[in-house]
């Protein structure tokens, strides 16, 4: 920096400032995430999951949000990648797990047997304290392990190291359910499904969204549902936005649906209200 020529110095300064702005933004989010955890700025929105046979709400997916003091509600897509880079996803993920188990246990205490699905990050799956974290969340809340579901993505199973396989085996042995999120968008090697004794396939929103207008999406969705059933797995459709799509999925014998049409992610109370009704979304009626 000290002996740079004028032009070079300007160029250098330009890049230095640009990099600095980016680094500062990144750092402020990272330290912001740390602070957010300490100050309790995270919260969970729950999205209902609905049986396509009975129309009843059977559970909910826990989706984390950051209620930032200045920026307001920050969606996970804006901070999960930074949390993953910095490793903070580990304590944030543990908080989500603990809080989601506490909520599902509270529903159970109020007479509602609803499952709760929690998204895991690759980093969590690769740690040797994952089983202890899950065990603690279940013990602290008193939740029946059968009511907890962990969502993984196909890409997380590419690193099928002994540690990852062992974590999944031990989690399954506890009775916790395992589902594959965004199914159909990742890894095409399906051998892990049998090997890992997965319980559910969540058909990615990209196939479900245009199910009623795109022949390929309809064929893929039908094939995934058939495959799930022949392996004794539950088929879940994500991203159901209208009644027509819901009806098409029911005709395809899909088991469970989730999407804006059935309820946007929101406070736990909204799930509870829907769960107390017989067929709140008039499925098949
Ligand atoms: P995901 O697990 O696939 O969750 C579904 C996302 O689709 C959610 O976005 C949900 O709000 C949205 N969605 C649900 N129904 C519809 C619909 O009908 N139409 C459309 N257009 N979108 C719908 P959200 O809450 O922004 O979460 C995005 C992603 O962030 C999640 O995708 C998940 O991968 C990740 N995420 C959320 N919470 C956590 C968490 O606690 N831990 C980790 N590791 N990741 C999380
Ligand atoms: Mg998910
Ligand atoms: Mg998904
Ligand atoms: Mg998704």
C-alpha cells in the first residue's frame, strides 16, 4: 500500500472499500446472529401439514425467522447461509430443535397430537453431538420421539461418512422420523433411501407448483408418490397453492400436503386453531 503509484493506489482503494463494505455487512450479520441468539431475537413460524385422506392437520413444519430490531422479520434464506459459514447454525439449530419440541409437547398437553418437523443443516448432521442435542431436546420437553421429524436434503447425504450414517441410525433408533426435503432436486442416487430407513419423501415445490399445467411435473409427482408407497414411505407434497392442485394430489393418493393454500407459516396458535377443526380446508368435500 505504502509505495503504490497514484493510479494503482486508487484502484487498490476502490477494491479495498468494496471488499470492506461486503466484509462489514457479512461481519455485522455474523455478530448480529450471535447477539440475536443471546437476546432471543429468533422465533419459529409453523406451517400446517394436512392429511389428504381425512383433511385433518397432522403436524407442522418449524421454520425459523429472525426478528431483527431494525430490519424486522428476516427470512431464513437471508441468514441461514451466513449461519452455516460461521458455524452459528449449530447453536441456532439446537435452539430451533429445543423450541419446536417444547411447542409440540405443549400441543400434546392441550390434547393435540401433532408432529413437528425441523430442518437440519449439513453441519449439524456432521457433528458427533447431534444425538445428544436431539436427546436433550426430547428429554427437556417430554415430547414423544415419534412426534419429532427431522428434515434432511439429498445433498446432505452425499457425504455419507460413518459419522453421518451413525447419527442417522441412532436418531432412527430413538423413534424420530426422518424425511427427505425438496425431493427430486438433488442427488439422483437413491440407494440411501433403503439404507437409511427414511420415513417420508417431501416432493419439491417446483414439481407441485405446476402440477396441474405441466405434464412432466404431473408425471414426476405421480412417479415419486408411487415410489414412496412401494417403499412404504409417506409422500408429502410441498408448495400447494390452490384447491385444484390439492385435488390432483388427492387423486394421486399423495398422503400429506403443505402449502400456502393450507396455511402460510405463522404463529403456533394458527396451527392449533386449524388442528381443532375436523376438515378445515374441506379436503375432498
Ligand atoms: P424448506 O424446508 O423447503 O421450507 C419450505 C419453504 O417454502 C418455506 O420458506 C415456506 O415458507 C415456503 N413455502 C411453503 N408453502 C409454500 C407455497 O405454497 N408457495 C411458496 N412459494 N412457498 C411456500 P422459508 O420459511 O422462507 O424457508 C426457506 C428455507 O430455509 C427452508 O426450505 C429451509 O431449507 C430453510 N430453513 C428454515 N428454517 C430452518 C431451520 O430452522 N434450520 C435450517 N437449517 N434451515 C431452515
Ligand atoms: Mg423443510
Ligand atoms: Mg422443502
Ligand atoms: Mg424448499
